[in-house]
């Protein structure tokens, strides 16, 4: 029988890319992460906005302009986490989301 010798591994430290003192620190100035939003309405004419469009980092300026012109849009731009609840409300007559969807659908 042969006896296997274990290889010795030298002890060494893996250096940080930056010394800990230079690593970025969180501060009160850091913006909160904005949850992605999704538009759950119908496609708008002229390709202005397509259904199921996802926005990362908040609503873009051109969407804010669309909301000024068509306030119903604001009821249909929701956090991605709320998709199921909002879709349920869009399909329930009498809810704000249902009325907003119908108004945008008829405006085509």
C-alpha cells in the first residue's frame, strides 16, 4: 500500500481591490431603490406607450407628459409586485383601474 502525502498549501491573504478605508460607504444621500413599474393598459395609438411596458428607476419624463394629457394612465402604471392585484381590478367593473382601462381603450 502506498501512503498519499497531502500537499501543503501556503497561507496567504487575498487582498481587497480597495483597502477597506477606501470602499464606498452608504450615506444618507444614497437614493432609495425605486421598484420597477409596469404599464398594464392598452397600447396607445401612434406607439406612444405599449401595454406591459416596464420602467426601471421610475417613470421617464415623456411618460409624465402623457399622464398630464391622459390622467387615467397613472392608475395603470403600478409596481411590478402589484401586477396580479391590478389585473384583477382592471377586470372588475366599477374600479378605478377598470374605468381607466376602458377610457384609454375607447380613446384609440
